[in-house]
C-alpha cells in the first residue's frame, strides 16, 4: 500500500470489518471486482486527511469516509447507494488500516501489547435500544414489536415482571421466538433465523452499518431496517437478555402477530394524507419514513400488493425530493392516489383470494417484449404473451430500481424472466407450468416456472390472436398496480415505406393491414439499437407476416413490441426491436445505409421533440382540468381555490353533467367545496382512472359495421 494512506486515525478501524463478502452484500460482487482493479491501478488518491475521516478521489469522483463505515460514505457521483467509487475507497482504507503500524516501544519494555480482538456480540449486547429505535424509525419499531413473541403470564426478568417499565421502556421476556444462529467471524457477527435473510453486524459500524443479504430480493430501506432490528432483538434473546420496546409499541395488540387488513389500511391512509397535508413540493426524505414504515406493516400483514404500491410511491417521491426532472408532483400524486384508493376499498381488492396464486397455462404464444427505462431511472423488460385458453393478453414484467444490480441490463440472450432469456421465450408457443400470478398485475417474473416448448408459431394462430385482440374491452386495460397498455396483433398484407419524421425525431414504418388499414410503427431515433433492428428487418428479403403493437394511451401512438418474420418452411421468427440484435448492416444496399446514416444524424441534434397535438375527448378534458387543480393543491399543501381554479372546476362540472358522468361531476364538486387530503386523493384517482378509460376507448380499433350490428 502506498505511504499516502499512512496516518489514518482510529476512525478507520471500522473498515477492517468489511471484507470482500461484506462489501459484496452492500454493493455487488461485480462492483467489488471492478473496485479492486481501481485500487490496484492506483486510481484512488487521497485529497484531504482529517482527524475524523478522509476525502479521496476515485476516478475523478470525490468520496468522503468517516467512522460510519461504507454504508455512511458520501460520493459525488449520481449513483445511489454504495457505488464503485465508495467500494474502492473502502478497500483503500481497509488495506491501509491492515498494514502493520510502527509502535514505539516503551523504555525497558518490548513492543506494546496488542489490542484485544473485537467482539461483535459483546458490542450488540451493549447497544442502547433508544438509539437503535431512533435509527430504525417509529413505524418499523412498532411493526417489529407487534410480531415479537409474547411472554407467558407471570414471567419475570431479573426479578421484574415482564411488563414492568424500566427507564421508560417496557421489558419483554427473553422467551419464545424462532431458533437463532449467531456465527462470529472476526469483527463480524452473522445472524440468521428461519424465514429471514442473513444479517451481518460489523464492529464499530452500529445499526446503520449492518448488512442484509439480498438473496435475489431487492429490499427497500424500511425492510432492511426491519431485518436489522429483528436481528438485534434475536441476539439479545439468544443471550437471555430482554429487548425493551417503547411503551406504545409494546402494548399494541399482538394476538396473532399479523396486522389486520384494516390496521394496514389505517397505517397507509395516515401516512399518505400527512404527505398531502405537508405539500408534495415541501416533502423531504425524513417525511417519507412513515410511508416506508407503512410498507413494512403491509408486508407483515401479508398484503404484498399494498407493499408493491407503497414501494412504487416511495420511489417516485424520492425522485421528487432529489429534484429529478423526469418526475414531478403529478406522478407522485397519482401513485399516492392509487395506493390510497386500493386500501380504502371495502372489501379489500384481494379479500377472499390470495394476492398470488400458482397457475398453469396450457398454451402461451409470445407476442413480443419491450425494454424500458422509467422516469425515476428504474429499468426493466415487459414480455407480452397470449394465453390461448383464456383468450387474453398476459404480461410479465421484471426490473431494477435506479443504481441497483448492474448485472441486470438490456440483453436478448441473458436470463431476465423466469431464468430464461427473451430470445428463448420468443422462439415459439410454450406451456407454462407453476407460474405465479399476481392479482390484477399479471405474472410474476421470479424463477421457478417450467417452460415446455410446443413447436413453432404459424400464421393461422396469429390470425386468431389478431381477431381476438381487435375486440379487447377497453375497461380490461385499467387496473391497480400496472401501467395501462393496449396490446394487439395486426396481420400485415404489405410493408410500406420507411421514413424519418425529423420533427418528432422518429423512424417510421408504414404497414398495411389485411383489411387495408395503415398502421404507422414509430421508433425513437435516439434508440440506435432499435432503429438498426427495424431497418434490418425492412432491408432484408424476409416477409413481415404480422406485428404486435403496444399503444401509448397518452400519445395514441403504436410501438412495435414484436415483428413476426417469415422463415420459409420453419414457421415464424419474433423480432423485438428494443432487444433483438440488428442484422449485419454492412451488407445493406446504399439506400438503406444512407437512411441509417440519416437516422444516426438525428441523435446528435439538441432540441425538443415535437409531438402531434392530440385533441382530448370531452371526458379527458374534464379529467385533465380536475387533475390540474388537484395537483396544484397537493403540491402546495394549501386548501383554498384561486378564482381561476374555481371557475375551471365549475365549467368541468357542467361538462360532466352534460355527459351524464355522475361520478365525475360529483368528484369535481367535492374538490370545489371540500378540498381536504382525502378529497384530493379521491379526486386524483377518479380523474386518472377516468382519463385512462377514455383513452383506452379512443384507442380501441373500430370493430366494423357487422360487429356493431351483432353487438346491438
């Protein structure tokens, strides 16, 4: 190690407890490997040494470290959590601290006596529960306390009744609970018990520096704090020590250990309404703790659908707090309104049926897929499938939050869904055995289901799919916890011209359907891979038999999620523009090469994409007016309408009455006369759902006069 790292103070001792495995738990194994290369290449350079920490430069990014350990390190890069720079800086400090120090010997003595080995269990037993509770958050403490084992009647601890108050905290007997295993590994203690991930305590790092093993699951911040607190309480119990809980948490009903549905709903409603009372534009990270805690309560109450909606809302609010341009108050309000409406439903939407159930699909036809990047920075893939027996489109989505799991990336042949690649799922029809279906949100992407190939895909089966998707009821496209999407298959009679819309900065391809109708497929010119794939299909000699389209309900534009290309004598191939590798463009003729060059030139231009003006329907106009007012009130926290807002709502109410939209008109009146937090959330949900349904109706293809006569 370079001498530049010499002279680090006692604060650096905590980094000795973070070996490569611990750092991999905090970040990922790949990040640790790359960070070690940075250290070996000398890319870590000290900038400023302080008595309580150090600032180093890693690849041009400044990282500040102190006694809080890697979990509390601060990096100048935009990546959230433990980034490669933080891991490299931690390795640098760890190696500097592990180098033998030159200790001057006292006169007449030998070398100074070595310090005793650190004992992580002794440090856990010496923790102050009050400090731990403040770090965990009130909602997490309350949720964990509700599931703690109840002591038997008459039990005592150190001569005191189990419910006796000791310095303001209630003592709980160290009895019951699951079997706990505590393994000491140098300065680390690894705690594990049934049904929980491994939790590691590092000497000197305290509660904030504890590590929760991912084990294939991306834990939220509140969930991680819950596992840490449970681990500490289990270690105390394993050593016959009671963990004291705050009085309010300890005296909460704990008969079953599982919060009731109404208790979960109350936690969520209280947290959401308080955020609106404060004003979304004024919310800080500390204000999100109660909502995160409500997510933990939902998990303990076995309401995974509620937990997913909480996680989605928290992600948007964090992006708003960080002032990311892609997320605004409207996004946050809609997420909160959907969550609020879901838990307010009576009976709950998942009452009487499990939120998840195992299902077998006898025949599934791949329709295509789409790689996406959300406004918050999350990315993922959605695969669309046709369930032949049920006669409807099913979707499976998997993704990662911003900055998480760098190994999860856009790929055609890497396993992304059910342990298989998108390329494997798009080879042809298959049977799906043991899939997990989530109530109202499609199939779950986790590993486990068996995929059994059923031959090749032919055009006759696609014709049936095209006929069925052309008459999908618009109401089926809207639901809790999912982005509304209209997916349909169009049989192609003729592939028209490919062109460039330079104003919208898009590549366009006109396809003529079997009935003569034209469908324009658009690809953003900024997506080089998708453009090359689309151009490669158009430039090739293989015929396009059909196309699967996903319609954006807001812009009313179609995106091709699957192109079905003829493979003579061998069925059809499915080409996914956002994932399938492009054909070798070097073999293209000069006209195609010039078109590709023009598309590439658009990506270098700076400007705003111009979109066609979409004239809203009357229902959309009412919903937009209502939503604008609701967002303005929710963002500021004020509850008084301006004269302009009052006038706009009055016009919207009259229009809704004229349309016969009673629910919409009543909701507008509610905001006009009593715009409290509950009223704003209700109005936001009604406006968003009404707008979605109106757009879905407008997006539905015309079934033709014969179908209309049959329906009449």
